[in-house]
């Protein structure tokens, strides 16, 4: 009888462990503030997480460290989304130049705090566009506030007038980098919706892709394998069922499941 009970117990425990390991990882998606009246993220991010096998959860802005901490307890991975410009004076000590765009101070502080706490926990983190720039700023890097007025000789159009699923400029990807492993390409056409860009890379990070004019289009944290950023918008392709960049989201979800 005792033996039967212990066999049943072992089977039960195995079933529970199996059920847990089969659960889809939860991926937090940072939100924007919508004039202080809503917390929202574009559905392209939501659909990309679902297509990659994860469960998307949109994270509303909060400035309470306990709430941030509990949000992070509840997710297995994090996507920092695109959006407004980052306040250069507050976050990297530069006076704003005339080409500087819209700033949302509440979102800046939330995003930076969330990124620092997530990286401290070694949570898988994908920064996209603004999220990629913030990842750099959160760890001591700087930005070009406005490419056309600050990068002399940039002859590449980084604010494309084309659909989001359509690549208009090429990037050259470092062989062996996370991005290279994720999409299996060393050169690819990406979409481009930015006028800011990473200038000085943060200590502990490295550049993994650049456009033809030398603008930094991807970074990763050295030695981490789970913290990385892209300047383009892979979700614009993935949500339209174009699979060139699906590997980026699949990698994030796979790491989140570990
Ligand atoms: Mn670009």
C-alpha cells in the first residue's frame, strides 16, 4: 500500500512539474500614457508575442517601486516598446536641441526603472526603437537627439514613408551576435521610424548592427545573452505574418521559458 501511494505521489508530482513546464511564458509589454487617461500598447507587439508562443501582458505606468517589483514577479520576459523621445537633459545631461521631439516624463521614469530592475533580475529583455534607446540610456549611454541635425553625412532616410511591414534601408549585422543567431542573416532590409539613435554605447553593451550611414541599429548586453535592443520595428513585420524577424520574438519567449 505504501509503495502504491509513493508511486501515485511521484506520478502526481511529475504531472504538476510537466504542466508547469508546458506553460507559455508571460511577456510584459511596456505601455504609453495616452495623455494620462489610458495605458496602451500597439497590437503589433501583442500579436508578435502570441505568434512566438508567449502570453502578452500590457504593463501600465507606475512609479511605486513595490508595484514595479510585483509586475516583474508576474512576467517571464519583457518588451520595451517604441514611442516618444527621451528627455536628454534629465537622462543624459544634454540641453535639448531644436530637433528634439515630444517628451513624456512619466513614461521616461517608468521605463528606465523597469529596465534597470528587469536587467538586475536577468529577465530576458527586448528593447524596440525607443525601448532600445532607453536600454542604452538606462546604463549610461547617450543618444543623438535628432539624426538629420546631428549626424553629418547621414544620407540614409530613417523616417520611412512606407508600410510598417516593409523594409526600406539595410543593416549589416555582426556575425555571431544575438541578432544574427535570431534571424540567421548578416544583411537585411529593415523598416525605420526614428530620428533619434544610440550615440555613445553604454558600458557593458556592444553594437551588433549598423545601417549604411553608420547609425547603430542593434545592441546587446555583453555576456548576458538575454538583454538586447533593435532600432527598427520587427513587430511591424511579424504582426503582418512576414517571418523574417519572428526569430527575435521566438528567442525572447524561449529565454523567458527557461
Ligand atoms: Mn533606421
